[in-house]
């Protein structure tokens, strides 16, 4: 019987429940168990795809094409497994399934009620993940979700297959709010049915108010009481705080929250999230969990992970990367969440070379000359010169939607091309590299993407044919070209040397593509079409031959980068950046 560990959050959001869950997964895995993880988001959205990254953070995409929360990305990075649609649950998805079943007489004429039918649906989804031998099966749910999908490569296996020993279930939100009550109810029902197989962990926050200067446990006590009201007693409490919990605080939490003192785990702020499993182990968290289930560790191996953490902590020589994007400014604050997988991929690749990544946010609108017509999204207060990009070892233009910042990004790409600054374009960053090259090298002056100029005379980037009706019907949810598709790489290219194979699969999330009508014109002037999707003849990778490094891809390699296995494209990009820096 698989074991289920529910992770809920107390006091406030944003205290790192996702990485805590991922870290617990890593520890259990290192002790020889098969682990999988589920993220539950309490919002009504069926998936995360319709939300603005500034609102929600990055939209992560799984191999089988669900647009989900960035925590699923954290799980994949820590436990090094490809997760699936099933590993992501939202209130919207649960209600949608229950309502669809009711419409199909699936409840056999019964009155369908919030309780128990909603928690029951949640439980069945959690159990499905625990027992499933997952491979993408073209199920009807996926088909409804993604009408744009033409065919799905049948070769893929997801989630490692087989039964999991542990299923970690992170319940989004904070205990005490209305939104996640039904999920807590599902957890409670599971515990009632199988008391020996279910464990609750509360990740709580212990503030140190400046005017008092002392770590306070009361909010955590209140959080536990709220959890008790939902019929749940936490077995373990992870105490998040600025500094480690002292014995006094641990004792207090133990007494007032009704847990053993050794089950109060200190989780202080740290420099790198990858240190967390090591820190948890110092507190003996893994063995505590196993003991509660009556299990013994099968082996112990966090060695490679430990080595990585050492590099993270000791790497001194920097590599300086600029990300020219637009999803990081919110009022007076800068968000990093919108590009989290890209940031992590840069880090993984830098650490591979024992470098310290230095990542800078560059708002594309800085570089927009004021005279560009507003319809192309010119910024009002363009105040900085694109020449500042000279100070970077490499530039990335990431994915994005809508016209704001587009011309600034094109300016940045032009500057990289002309000044030999290593460039990596991701999705939109590839499309704009094509627009830039068409305008400035092929002299197709009106070149643009129909995403920004629907009646463009020279649409070098155009909407994919099957997307036209989708956009017309405004059927936006889950209808992009999503998830893994094959790409055939051209021999003797940067890509072939980088991947060391000519057959790859990468994850996608887009509606527009390079317009094949312009392929020849671009190739004549030296653009290399280095990767093509064989089924659709869709350009997946473009390159420029001139050193140091100019590669742009229609897909999102960042989703596949793992701490101990940096993505080859990021690795080669960082290598080129380090080389440039040495010059
Ligand atoms: N907006 C572009 C498209 O839909 C690029 C998408 C992306 O960068 N993820 O094709």
C-alpha cells in the first residue's frame, strides 16, 4: 500500500511549502523509495494556463502538456521524474469532472453533493497517481483539454511508471481559509479509512517581529488549532523562520501543538533551495517519517546532491546573464517567480562549470525608442540604452505573450547579434530573433508576427493553422500546442553538437510558428534551420553560424533542466558565456 503524506501551510502563504514538499520527496527517494508528488491548487481555474505570470508566477508545462503551477516544476527538479496531468489538481478540475459525470448520469440518479462527492473525487485522483502505471493514453480528458494537439508521440512514459511508495500531496493555500477546506476534508477522510498510511505535515511560519526581537510561536499554535478544527492533527511541524528554531521554541510548539519535540523540524531561511534536503536530514526528518510508517531506510544516498550544494556554496567566479523580459515588475517590487524554470536552468548549467550565476532582470521596455507606434507596444519612458547589454556575458529572451515590450526585445536581440553576445532565445525569444533577422538582415522591413500585427504584410511568424478557429472562438484554455513533441536535428549544427543526438523531444507552449513561406529567404542570408518537427514541418530551432553562440528554440528547454543534469542547450550557452567573459 502506498503511503500518503499531506503537506499543508500555516500562518501565511509564500513560505516555501512547494520546495519543502519537493525536499521531503528527495530525502525519501534518497532512502530508496519511489516517490511522486501532487500539487493541489484551490482556485477555480481549470489549469494555470489562463493566468498572467505576474498574477500566478511561471506556468510550468509537463511532458504530457498540462499548464500547471511552478511547484510541479520544483517536484520534477528535486525528484527528477517527469510528472503528468494527474499530478496537478485544482478546484476547477475537480468540479468540472464531477459535473460532467453528473450530466452523464454517472451518479445513477443520486443527489450529487459537495460533501462527500467533491472530496471523493479528490481522493480518487490522489489514489490514481499512487497506483497508476502512467503513460500518455490520449484520454478523452486530455483531448478535450487540448484540441489543438494533432498527434501525440506514443513513445513516452511518464512518472517513471509503476506504483509509488510515497505520494506527497501539497495542499495549496493556508489552513483556515475557505478555499482549501474540501481538500483538507479529503485528507481527513483518507486518514480515517487508512490511519496507518496517511501522515500530515504542517509547514508553518514563526515570525521574529523587529520590535520584540524574539521568535513567536503563537501564530503556529493558531494554525494547528485551525487544522484541528478540520479534524486533522499534524504529525510533524516544519518551522519556517529567518533563523533556526531553538530548543525553547521547539518545546513550546511541542506542548501547545501536541506533537513530539523531535517532530518539530527547524527550517530556517537558506541561500539556495537545494540545501533544504540536506538541512532536513540534519534534523533527521526522513527517518522520523519512515518510523511513523513503520519503515526502514533501504539505502542512503544524498551524496551527489551534497556535492552540488558544496559547489553552490563555494563557487566564486561569476557568469553574468541578462534576461530581457517583461513579467517581473509589479509596482515597486520585482518578481522572480515568472521565470523560475529559466532561472533554475541557468543556475544548473552555471554550477556544472563551477560558476556563480549572476542573473539580472532587464525590462524590455527600457530599450524601446519613444517613436515606435503605440500599437507595437512602445514604452512611454524608455530610459536606458541597449548598449548596456555589452556588460553581460550572455542574454536570454524568454517566452511571452502580447505586444508589450516586443520592440525592446527585438532591439536587444539585434544588439546581441551584432556585438557577438551569446544569445539564447526561448519560444517568443526565437520568434523575435526571426523577426529581427528578417527585418535587419533580409531587409524585409515590414516583417513581424501576426500575434502583434494581425494584418502584417510580411508575417514571418504566423499563427499555426489549427489555432485559427480556436482563437476565433476565444477558446483559450488549454488549447495551445502543449507538451512534448519530437524534433529532428540537422547534422553539423550547434544543436547536433550540443545534444549529441539528432532525435530529441522537448516541451512546448505556443500558438505561433515560423512561417515556412519565408524559410528560404532566411536561409539564403545565413539563418540555419537546425531543428524541425517532422510531423508538421515546423521549425523548432534556428541558429546563426557566427560564433560565439546564437541559438533560439520554439520550445522550452528550461522545463527539462535538472540540478544534477543541466539541459544541454543551457550548458552550451553558459559555456559560451564563460568563454566570452574570459576574453
Ligand atoms: N506568444 C507566442 C506564441 O504563442 C510565444 C509563446 C511563448 O513564448 N510561450 O506562439
